[in-house]
């Protein structure tokens, strides 16, 4: 049986997600998958895109927030769905990664709510006693 990557929960007018990962890297990958699934069924165009991202933060919560906000920006402004992540560095203070994905074909996509922002409300990242990771994130819709 595959490990659960994330699950959504109801939160007033927003979308909440509990995200899981065996490692910190897997947690960040699964957080990206949760964000993209919250958008709906986004279809890719076949036009490839790649870019590097480097983020620095004062806490793991800030880093996860900034990571998801960067991916949200890419969807909303550049219309790119990045779904391959090569982490060159990932720690409590920052990350450096190469992102690969494709331009979104909105004409073929079925979108849910518009996600306006990744919030700090109830934002939490923790390593569990068994060494796995769990995060809680709220998306403002």
C-alpha cells in the first residue's frame, strides 16, 4: 500500500491540507502536489519549461510557505506547472532546486477554486517521533 501524500480538510472558505513525507524532500514534493491538486485537473501543453529557484528562510514553516508561494506564482503568472524537482540543497534555512514542468493548457484544464495565496494561518511543519514529516497548510481561495 502506498503512503498517503496528503489529504484535504474543510476550513471555512479556504482549503486546508495535511501533507506527509518520509523525508523533508518528500514533504516538499508532496506539498507541491497538494497545491496543484487543489487547483483542479490542470492539463499540460507539452511545452517544457525549466528554471532554478533558491529560497532562504528563518524557519521551516517560512520555507514551506515561500516554496508553495513560488509555485503558486508560477501557475498564476507564468502558467507553468512544475512537477519535477531536483533539490540541490534543502535544510531548515533554505533550498536550492531545479524545477521542470510544462506550460498549462487552460483550455483543456478543469479548474476548481482560484487559489489566491498560501497563508500563515495554522501553518505547521513537524518531524514526528518515527522520523517522518507532517505539515498543515491553508490555501486562501
